C-alpha cells in the first residue's frame, strides 16, 4: 500500500479509536486513570509511539480530538508516529478542519489484509465508528472493528467484532496480530446464509 508520503507500507495496519484528545470531561465520563487532560494526552501519545513506527498505517475509528483548536489537533497528529486514516466519528468538528493532516478521512472503510489463516489468504475488515450487528461479509468470517462505546457495549463472543477504543486497550493502538488473537477467542457462527 502506497501511503501519503510515498512510503510503501508492507506491515499490517494498526487500529484504535476514541482518543478524545483535549477533551477534559472524558476523564470523568469514562473513568480514565488520569488527573489532567495533559497527562492523558501524553500517555496516549507515548503508548502510541511505543508501538507505531513512522512507516506504519493506523486506522483511527473516530473521535480523534475535541474542545481544541485546529492548530492544537494538528500538533497532536504531527507528534504521532505513522500515517493515520481517520474513520469519522460523531465528534470530528476539529478533525474536519485539518483533513490534510491525515493520510485520508472517510466515513466507512472495508480493507483486505493478507492473512494465510483467512479464506483465500485475505481477511476483509470492516471499519466504522459505530458497532454493527451484521456487516458486509459477516456471514463469511469478515471482521468488524468499531469504537464509540468506550467499552460500555457488552462484547458478543459469537461475533467477529469488537471495540478497539483506547478505553478498552490500555490507551494504545492494536496491531492486526492482536486483533486476530482477540478474534480467535470468539465462537463465531454465521448470522445469515443468503439462501445458499
């Protein structure tokens, strides 16, 4: 995959959501273990950069930053390693003003990741800010990753879907390998058969 800077990304992508940079109230609302918004931001940036290299691709599934200026949000993007594809959440007023800071900004995406354990050697991954009960290819074993719920939505052990938000994963992005590990612990059953 050729990225915005012209770097070819040969590694599988990473996934995260709901960083809520600059949003002080999210500490209280989600019981985040930080005393100040600056402490939260530094922890998220540090944990992100500990896992992500400059050439990595990160899908951020929405609610990047709020309660800040576009310049402040752009400053955070510059501090984060990797190239970020933002899947828009319900709090993107600021991110919409700095679309050029991201590798891409989309409302929804479906990606295909080379995976020898997947049907035909490729795994479809459906990306949306919100959780879906069914999605394209769900009856064939495609994955669905989402955010928005901050860990409050009970996980369905029978669905190949889960919340990749920072509140669920120690405030750091997940690699595709980590996603596969989570999915391997699920008991997936097809949800429909399309008559055939």
